[in-house]
């Protein structure tokens, strides 16, 4: 079980970004924190809710607190970076951080809830993904394969076919991706509509089915991948397998506007000085 609370992750998150050279993606930060805390597979894969692990959920909260404190900033592509103040800060006092952020929120009236309890806190960047994952997991397996085919085409794959053959060693489809308009790679993919974690044994079985057919594979699931599965997918000396889990699938759907639309609230600011100077 993952016992670290969100405030226990303030300094590991901060340290991870320092070791990553000042910036990193969510996955890079998570992998670095796993290494820093020497977490076990059981701790890493402990689920908070849906597809979200407790580690990912609480790290999201930790990053958010550090951002409110002015130590981190992030882009729309989920890349986090140390601010100038963050670059000068090696560690923080977690109790002091919580007091400062609470005072900021009370002053700005950004939140009326008790932010000391992460289990009751507002979801950060996760709630809409979880709702999409629930929908994906409710689809018929053939419908999920069709949706995966559409997604791959939208991502730039061509000649995407869903084979759907039983006894085909887990190969659900094939496609071609061209890099830079020059190099083409033939890939095979497997679509696993799954609510649990895909293990390293699933990856090995899929790789076995790839032998003699292609040197590149793609494993798509509505679930998650264990750390062992991620390691196996990129193991040296073995044909590489790229992975798309449920949350990443949801993100692609949003970016491609497939079944998801983003509505921004208009904010109108009146320039009183402009009117006074007429």
C-alpha cells in the first residue's frame, strides 16, 4: 500500500525536477520520485480510483501546492519546470508550505474547502480523464477496437486494419506510420479493454506474437501498466513496444476532439481608466 501523503511528496517532487535539469513531464517526475523513495511495485500500482494510482494522484497535489507557492510552473503539454525561485530552493518545510498556500487561498477566496485533507480535495487534472476511461471500459470490445483504429488514423497512421482474429496471439490490428514523410514503420497493435493493470507477462506474450511480423508494437489499454510492464516494453535487446494507457487514450481523444469538446469561459475585464480618459 502507498502510505505517503501528498505533503510527503513536496520535497521528492522538487528534488526530482532539480535532478531532471529543471523541467520534466508527469511521467518523468513520477519515475524519478519512484527512484528517490525506492518504492515497491505494490506501492507504485496501488490504485486511488479508476485508473489513477495513489502515487500519481498525490503527486498531482504536491505539484499543485509547489506551483501555488511559486516554485513550479507548467505548460499545456503537462511539462513542469522550476521557476527562478524553485531553482534556488532545494527543500521546503511541508507544514509551512501548507500554511502559506492555505493563506493564499483564503486571501484570494479561491477555495472554501479544507485543503489539509487531500482525500477530500478537488481532483486535479484527473476527473475528466477518469470519466472518459469509465466510458471506454463500458464499450464492447469490438467498439473499442474500432475507436482505437480511428484514433490511430487521426494520429497519422495509415493502412490501419483491425484483424479481430481469434487465436492470433493477441494481435488485434496492423498499421503503418511514416516519420518525416520518409521512413515508414509497420506496426501491430493490441487493444485491451481492461479495468486492471497490464503486467509484464502480457507484454512478453504480445512481443512473442510480434515475432516474424514486425519490429514495432503498440499496446493500447483502458487500464494501466505496471512498472514491470513498462520496463519490459522498453527492455534492451528486445523489439520495442509503445504503450497507451487509459488516461493517455483519453488525452488523445481530447486533443483530437473525438467525442470531447473543451468550452472556455469568457472573462470580460472593464478598463475604467480607459473610460475616464475619454
